[in-house]
């Protein structure tokens, strides 16, 4: 594959991940999983995660609060929620 094709693919992955991160509350793991499923190389994933973090597009605390509230509504005990969040 040519270097221009690789650069184009990386730009496309980056743009898609930034759109994905911008569409809602996302964690770094959410964005990482998004990129991994699309076959992004490790260096692209690292670079995109850094960019998303710098731009404030990922928010671990907000994601944790949303998941905790979701699990609480489903009747999970506080200790189970805490355990899941640490996973």
C-alpha cells in the first residue's frame, strides 16, 4: 500500500473517530474500541486519543456517571457498580 493511501486512511479514521467522539459522551476506551474495530494501527489510535483528549471530546468522569446511573436504575448494588466501573 502506498504511503499516500496510508495517510489518507489515517486521515479518514481520525475524522471518523472525532465525529464519533463529538456525537455524545465518550470515554477513551469507547474511541479506542471504535478505531480498533476499523483496523486502525496502534500509532493512529494513540494519536487520535491524544487529539480527542486535548479537544475535550472524551470525558471519563461523565461516562462513569452515566454508566453508574444506568446500572443503578437496573437495580445494581453500589458495590457492584463500583466494581464494574473499576473494570
